C-alpha cells in the first residue's frame, strides 16, 4: 500500500472501502452471525435425532458417538463465529469514530492496540453494559482469543480436566449462546447509533497540526464528545504534547468552528481524548 494513501484521512463510508468502511465490518459481522446460527441449528438437529434414537431403545454405537462429537465440533465453531461477529461489529464502531483520521492510524489501532481484545474495543466505543454483560463479554473475548480456537494449554492434569469440563459446559450451554446473541444485537444497535441517526446526529472535523500532526474531533452518535490527537514532531520536541496545551490550541481555533465550540464548552474533563501513535 502506498504511504501517501495511508496518510490520507478517512472520508466516511460513502467514499471508503474495506477496513476503512464501517459497512464492510458490519457485513463481515453479518456473515459470521448467520454462519454461527446455522451451525448451532445443525447441532440442535443432531441432538434431537440422538434423543429420538435413545427413546426408541438405540445403543451408543460408534456412529452415535461420532455424531455426539460432531455436536461438540459445530457448537464450538458456532461460539467462535458469534465471537468473531461481535468483534467485527464493535470494530465497525471504531472505524466510525475514526472519521477524518489518517488511514494508517486506523490500521494500527485495529490490528495492534485492540486486536481480539473485545473488552478494550467495547470500552472505546462506550458500549453500555451491566456487570453480567461485561462478564459475558470477557468470556467471549477468551473464546475468540484462545478457548474456541486452540487446544487447552494445561498446567497439570487436574486443572486441565477441570478447565476442559468447564469449557464443554460453556460450549453446550444454550442459555450462554443466546446471551451471546443478545449481546451481538446490542452491539449492533449501539454501533449503528455511533454512525449517526436522526435522534443522535453526528458532527465532526479535523485540523492539521504543523506538517505531521492532526487532531480529529466529533460529537453526537450517542457517545461522549471525542478528540483523537496525533501530536506533531514539533509539539513533542517542545513538550507541548499534553492535554492542557492541546486545549489551548483548540481554543485558538474555535471562533468559526461550531463543532469545536460545542466540544470545548463541555470542558476538558468530560471529553474522551485518545492519543494516536505519532511514529
């Protein structure tokens, strides 16, 4: 990818493609979601078939045991995919919040800072969750990072068996799966709102700082007022890469900028300030 392209700022979904378009992330989320639901339905049908077989007096022969193992495989994959779907839809919110920011920062944040860390992404997009939902999201993050992707890493035989049984219970738990589905729908609605709606319109903009710095700002979309800052080399050299200096800089630009005026009127302690890597 040409560096010049990566340095250009994201213009919004109507002009962007791929990872720089929030709709692309939402489409991937839908694909994983639908695949997850189909796999789960396959597992349910196999369970029903085995139940009928047992009621008719059938015995657990080799073929039935293979079908029982298939229930585990497809159930585990369905959990992994709903976890991926949740990750994709949360990251669509990140992309929406990064409008007017150079593309290279979006790639860096999505791949390096957030990766599969669902808790951090959810906090960044301010997904409104209660304590039980945060615990569920933590478990989904564990499934996406390792538990539903790789073999268990044992510390000893006893702890391995205990953790393996616990994971199996999670895989087969229909209530857990439904809660994950509900969490996905909640994240979908929240990130849709972040993009801007009639009830929660969005206003945003950006200012260039020296040759290699930028500050992007926005309000609306049902989340806190935001400032994304990449301090310039000059600011870093002169020790002006701090919130107080940033606020004074923005105050000097506010006269003909309604969006900035709204944000600054709120006060520095009530604005979500996120610093981007200047390297």
